[in-house]
C-alpha cells in the first residue's frame, strides 16, 4: 500500500501492490449468496519513477528473478481460489505496452491450465467515454463466470461454492478496474437472482436493486482509491449511475491533478 507511483508490481515474497479481495453479498431471508473478485498490480518487478503526470513505466529486474516472484504470487493465489481468470486492462500500445507484454510473457512461462489470461485494452475499446462497450468483455467472460459459479448457503448449510476467481488489473488497479469489476458483479448478481427464482433468465437488474448496487461498488472504488492514490476514484460517476456526465469529467480532472 502507499502512494501509487511508489508501490507498483510485486515483491520477492509474491505480494502485490494494491491487492484487494472484494466479496459482494446478497442476503435474502434464509439465503446468503455471494461472489468474490480480486484486483492487484501486475505481478512483475516494475516501477514508475519520477513526479510528472503519468511517468513511463519500466521493468526493474531480469526475467529469471521476476518469474520466481510471479510464481510465488500465483502459487499462493491458486492454493486459495483453485483457478484464476486474469483480466488485464492495460493499453496494448504506447507506454503501458511494456507492462502488458511482460505479464503475458510470464503467464506463458508459468504454463498452468488453471490460469486463463484475457486482455482488454479498456482505453481502446471504450474510447470517447463509451464505457458501455465493456459489455462485449462481459459477454465473452460468460463461460468462465458460469464455470466459477458462486457461493450460496441457506439455514441448512452450503448449497454450492465458488470455484475460481476473476483477477482484474489496470495500471493502478483503480478506475478501469472499478468499472469492469462492477460490470462483472452486476452480471453475476443477475444470474444469482435467476437461481433464487426472483428474475427471468437474461433479464436486467431491477431498478430498485440496481441503484444501491451501483452505489455500493462506487463507494468501494472510492475507498480503495483514497487509500492508494489519495483521491476518490476516477470514472466514479459512471460506476455510480451508469452514465458519464460533464460534471464527472471535470471532477476527474481535479482528482487527476491532486493525485
């Protein structure tokens, strides 16, 4: 944890910067139903030295040292979650490319059938504030989400358990990550409501539930962002309401400067 530009990547024990597990829980009479996601910095040795806005990232150690830390990280993750679907949101060109390429390289070296690697260049797909284009990613993840399932219990005990987890990252694991984790959580919640017999298959989240759900995820993003970057999350207006507004863009500009 700490100032974001001073805490990046992984350490020699396999611990990652800005690593957060988030569990969303729905409680209805005798039923408790939940879904867990994680976020964390790209688990290689990298940094962003300097004090200018968006300094270029760099790799800090050779592949052998990095692979050792990378394996420690995912050995630990897999011992907890059984399987992991990585969703890497960094840009596939420009300054961020070096980090995305390193991530893909070490996933290949790790060579585990329990590790799925998905890239989604958020800034490219959602150019022009078209954050709704994240829906194409969510649709493509449906098989993985279905295989993971979710945790469900009632007064008689567990009915089913989640098997696997989505591990989402961007460069900061804040703003882009918040948008995507919220979208994943919404899709899973819709499927949970179907299982509970409260909604028809393929139906949208009811308005009465959608508003508090979005607020919960927006508040979650703000808390993580304040801890890591010192301001509320960017793109919070979209996470909170599902709409991008001029006031939100202006607020993002001020928060970016304060970071």
